[in-house]
DNA sequence: TTGCGGCCTCAACCGCCGGTCGAGGGTTGA
DNA sequence: TCAACCCTCGACCGGCGGTTGAGGCCGCAA
């Protein structure tokens, strides 16, 4: 059984199989005495894992997601990642899978934000009143710093927060568009669309400027 | 110049750019005093690297091979780079959001624009009717390519030009603000404000998305 | 029933990748 | 003159994808 796979993938070792089991990618049955017993289905699964790893350079984390999606009945995906597992989750459940885990999961207090952005309490207050910066719960994320810094810089040119409201409006509209297209879930598609929106925006500003 | 990329890829840092240079993925020019100077082409290259890394999980080693292949004018590997930054044009297509690069000098005919952006005549027509792309005289500048490309990509998600009108509106408003502050002349101040506007915009979009 | 080669677990360790950090120093512009 | 950048170079780091080894059970056959 091990030999079968080894014939196909030169570098599979028992140690590797144990590792993959520990990572939850396969769950072979056991004999009475505790030995692993790989079914044909297990071997098929391993074949998928090993080829995805070798030919597409996918990290195990991602392969695991794909397998999970397949288990839930989403396409067997010949030669490509499965369609986004966007399947409608049973509503109401908190669905523990918070992936796409962003480094923007920074949580700052109001004061930390103020210091990080190097702005006055007054400016921060104005930014909040125009909803350019908004708390989630009573914390702020990393993007809030960027917003605040940009606003501060505008301030040096005499541009006040209230002049920046159109930015907020525009951003909201774009986010609306993105969510309409990509769904409410944050995933790769969302990110791609966001990047695209920013790029389009930048190009438009430039082109309008140079007229 | 760093900020320009940061607007699009939240996690690019100077340190990362240095690392990528050390790895031979980009080779920016240098000023007399040794500072890195990223050309539009460099930025385009970086964009490719960063998206391949983020969206396809490719290891840098592989990305480097792809870049090398593209430099040699080949279309690399099956399942390889999708939108290769391989320029069909002699004059190396400017594609980056570099507010300093004077791409405004570029003068394209309508057909040249269409080919450079890789879009259909129909799409171009729609873009013009919504004033997302506008001719000056009877020529188009480099920014028009960027706009058209972004629109084309949106198209693949089912987003049509008419859905993009708010972008135009937003850009116009921002340009209005910038000119009001910096005066109608295009100078350094204008460019700085423009970069600032794009940065603020990007940060806002991100922060609204992650709520 | 002893021996020997497998398999088991669990924890420690490893090498590489993809960067980050910091010391020490030059550049730029207000 | 000073702050705020940028530079280099070497040390360091965390995570990923396993490997290694100690200590122990299983199974077979001499």
C-alpha cells in the first residue's frame, strides 16, 4: 500500500504520511492493534495532495481547503482549484472558519490609533464625525492608521476632513459594487476586485489630471 | 513611488522590495546617490510578482523563472502567468500607477489604444460613451490604456462600463479638489496630492471592505 | 521465548523560505 | 542644523514541511 504510492511519487515516506495525517489531510483507518490501514480512497486522496503540491506548488493549508470543499460535495476539480467554497452556510451559525485571516486584524485603541497616525485628538474626532475612520466595537484596525495619516497630510495642504467626505462616499459605493459582484464573503475574488478598483481609480485620477 | 504600490498591495514594504531585488526579481535603476528608482516597468514587474505570490501561491523561485521566460519573449509554462506583462509593443507598455512617470506624452490612435489594452471595439465604445476613456484631439494617452485594461478585467467579473461610472465621478471630484488646492498647473504638488488621494482612497476601500 | 524488524506515539529538531530588524552611515530639503 | 528618508550588510525570525530518535507494542519465525 505504501509501495503503491512510492512507485508513483518517489519522495513519499511513512514519516510524511504520518505528518499528513497529523495535519488532517488524510484519516486512514486503523487495525485493532493501531496500525494505519490506507483504503483505496485514502490513496486517491493522497495522490491528489501530492500532485497538487508538486505540480501547482500549493501549500498544504490550501490543499486542505480544497479537499474540504470536495468533501462537502463541491466539484472534484480536475486540474484547478475548486470553485470558491462559497456555498450558503446554514444561516445563524457563527461558522468558525474566519479565513483569509488578514494582517489587518490589528486591534488598536483610540489612543493607540491617534499616536500611530501622529494626529491630534481633534483631527481624529473630525475624522470620526465624517466617518472616514470608524471603530469596530471599540477598536480600530490597521487601515484606520493609513486613512488617518493620509488625512493628516491633506491637512498640511489645508484640506480638512469635511472636504474628504466624497472619498468616503466613493469608497462605499465601490465596496457596494464589489460585494454585489463577489458576494459578501471576503475571499480572493474580493481582494482582486478591490485591487482592480484601486487601480482603475488611480488611472482615472491621473488621466483627468493631465487634461 | 513606494506608496503607489502600497495602495494596491497592503503588505509591500521597503524591506520586501530590497529583498526582491536581492533575489534578482527586479533590478531598479539607481540615482547618482544610490537610491533605488523604480521605473514604470519595474512596478509592473513587481505587480506581477506580488499577485502571482498572493493569488497563485507560487514560490519566488518559480516566479523568477516565469519572469526570465517572459524577458526572453517566451510564453512560459502551462497554467503559467496569465496576463503576462509581455509587451506586444515596441515601446514597452507603461502600465504602472507612477504619478511621476510622464506617460502623458504617449499619443495613441484609437486602434493602437484598443490593441494595447486588448479590448474589443465594442467595449472601447462603451468606455467612451461613459467618458471613462476620453480622447484629447484624436489621440489617447497611456492612462487610457490603464483604464481600459482595468475595465476589461472588471468585465470578466460581469461588471460593465456603466457600472463603472461612479469611478469617473469620484475621480472628477478628486481632481477638482486637487486643482483647487494646488492650482491648475501640473507640478510636484499636484502629483503629491494625487498620490495622496489614491492612497486615501485605497485605505478607505480596504477598511470598508473588512467590516 | 527470544529475537528481530516492523509499526506505533510524541517531542525535539532541522533546513529553507520569505522576509524583518538594527547598527552604522549617507542624502535631501526645509 | 535637523528630521526624515534612503542606503548596505549581517543577524535574526517565524512558519512550513517534514525528519529523527527515544521508548514502546506487534507479529512472525527459529
